[in-house]
C-alpha cells in the first residue's frame, strides 16, 4: 500500500507532554495480531512503524523507558510518557536500540503509515476481517520477501 507523502511527521502522547518527529517515512509498518500485542495494547492488534532510532527526535518532554516482558523472553523497552503513560515507541531485543517501533496511533496523522503486512494472524481476533490488499502471514515472515529494496538497504546500513 503506497504511503502518502507527509514526512517529516509529528506525533505525541495523549496529554501532549511528549512530542516527537519522524524525519523520514518508516522502513516498514507491521500490523501485529499476536496475543502479546493484544494484551499490551488492550486492543485487537498494534500498528508499529519501524524506523531508525536516530530519525526519531523528541521535540518536547522527557519520555521514560519501561522494561517489559515479551514473547521472545528477551523483553522490550517501551518508551512512554511519564505523565499519561501512553506507549510512543519500543525497542525489541532483536533490533536493539537501533530501530524504533513507533506506535502509529500516536502520530498526528496515523493515515501516513498504513500497514505493509499483517503478522501473527493465526491469533487474530475472529471478528477482524482482512481484505488481502496487503500481505497476511500466520506468523512472522522473511524480510527479504516483503520489504522494499530501499528499506532493506536502510536496515543493512544500521547493522554494518
């Protein structure tokens, strides 16, 4: 699904104490339907826009990092507003601090980041209907089969 132009883009927590800017479009956007994401968000899924952490700039406020368990057993670091406790982005153990998984719903215009893929749909809520316009995977996926070449290059540059 093609993204609209509109980057840099800004977002914030609910109370607006923490504001941030994404300097470029994300590398890829996951719509994750795993039970861990459902529990963590209190929703049926989460939309995470993966972007290089150095392309996320805090404009105001001082978010805090909360260490949280994860399905992998390696945990994740969730960056939250210390006042309203909204999750703004996280860092999963696999990518470390190099990649931020920005919660798309915290963007001022979440329409800038529609999902590129639906993952872990084997545990999606039965009432969630997926059209198939974007790839649907029962579990995870092979990155090289789904990510655009430009995004693969950006990711490779992080892990040289």
